[in-house]
């Protein structure tokens, strides 16, 4: 399964190019709503609770205006990813304990028994977001499909 790219897991219809939430919790909930609509989450309330529980363990803000809220959960049978863009950014802590506005959010849920793929996807996202041009392109994207193309081209 190691040949899968990030885009293989993204539910395109859930990509939100204009998050309206003004707080970290609000944008997490807003982005999660899109994932719920895919009908692959067996227990939507549990899935959201798992994301917030993971966030309580330590922020998923990883710097460079990017956050990766995620959770291993029993409520999905497959890894699913969505992406949200906040034009104005929202206050979000970083791993270094700094306050930073986050504009790009990759959210994902993973089955509890798929730790290998979970870590691989986290590592891939962490690697691609280091590129300034990649982040700039995501912020300029006008369509969900454009987001997918930007990610695909970065993963090649």
C-alpha cells in the first residue's frame, strides 16, 4: 500500500477553500462536517471527539501556517483526508508553543490498526508543506480540483 499518494485518500468534495470559522475549534468542526457527508464515518460524534482528544494531547499546528488535526479512530475503515483553507487564518498553537495563524489545514482520520499508513501520510504531508511555493499555490487555488493537482505535482 506504500505506493498510495496523499491524493488517493482525499475526498475531493470535502475540500473547503473558504473556511469561515474564527477559532481553532470552529474550523476543525467546519472541516469535519465535510468529512461526515462522505458517509464513511460510522460514528460521526466519536470521530470528532477523537480529533479533539488528539488535539488535547498536543497541538497539531506544525508551523508555516499549517495544521494537521488528525486521529486514529474506530469510526472509519479507511484513511480519509480533507483540506481546508482559511483566508484570514485562525489562531492555532504550534509544536514550539508559539501562537500562529493557520491558513492551511489537512485533517484526517485513520483506522486504529493502520499505524504504518497513518505515520506515512503524516510524514508526507509534513514533507510537502515545507516548500513555500507549495503552500502559496494551495492558498491561491480556486477549485477543489486545483488543490488536488497541486498536491499530485508535489508528490511526484
